[in-house]
C-alpha cells in the first residue's frame, strides 16, 4: 500500500510542478493527491493525519528564501513532533514526497504557498472542525 501511495503522490506532484502549470493547477493537483492519499490512511488515523497535514501547510507559509530539499523538510518537520511522525508514518509518506517533488522542480516561494493551499484543501474534508 505504501508503495502505491508513494507512486501516486510522486506522479501527481511531478504533474503539479510542471512549468506550464499555473498556481491554481499546482494547488489543485496537490489537493487531489492529499485527498486521495488520505483515503489510503486507516480510518482510525485519518483525522489525525489530516490535522497534521494542515500543520504542514502552516509550516510551509513560514519558509523564506530557497532552502535545499533537506533544509525544507527539516524546517517543516519542526512543526510536527518527532513522536507524531513516528506514530503516524502515513503523514510523512504523504507529505514529504509532495513537498520535495513539487518544490525540487520549481523552487520558489510561490510554490510553497501553492503546496500549502493544496494541503489545506485536500485535508479539509478530513480534519477536526475548529471550534
């Protein structure tokens, strides 16, 4: 299952990162990947993983400059405790390839915002409502 999910996410991320795509296309593709990926997450973990996908969106909005792939993942991972990443490997399997593959092809600030918007839109149906 993890291989299928990773392959699906990689393909969608590569499509999203094509230079011919506009911001809306990238965000829409990322949202579709997140939403589809979350359907593969066991139901008992799905809401928690979706909530942390939303946290990754917040993290992506704080990044400035053009970090390397490794720096980028290090920066966004600061927002999610290591224990959570350990307990919910689906979170890392879903978020990391989308972030890195999309950013690697078009490393710019707008791309990070597009990924964040896509993360929020894709996770929205699954997150715990904010009160």
